[in-house]
């Protein structure tokens, strides 16, 4: 199964999300909840678009691990976190964890 299909399948089983960037949670877990509006392929990888005009964009080949309520994305060359199309964080290490319920 392709990465984008695996993510889409995982997302479709959940309605609300919060997430952890490589340097920690964005907002307060459980207090800050988001919906995933779309997951799309980009020329250099893929991106996850969340409510609140937030985007997490991954460059390079990644490893995606489904751990039930958590989806872990790691092994990226670059991860950009964008808010209203402005880059708020860039990471070339670590993992991003989406928690869905």
C-alpha cells in the first residue's frame, strides 16, 4: 500500500486529531483538536492539511507506522510546519505523530 493511501485510510477512521512535531506538541493535547482536510502528493513528497490553515509538508521518502490511535511519520529529509502558508518550523530529524480519536 502506498504511503498516501495508508494515511488516508487511517484518517478516514477518525474524526478529530491533535499532533506532535519533532520538538513537541502543537498546542495542548486534547484541548487543541483539528480535522484533517486533505492529504496530497507534492513534487517532493506529500503534505497533510489540517483545519485552522495548518499544513505539515514532508520531503523525501518517509516511513509511516500505524500504531492504532497514533500514526507516526519519520525518516523524512525535511518536514515543514506551516501556519497560513508561513513556515513556522522546519525539521530534518525526528518524527511527527498524529493522534486521532
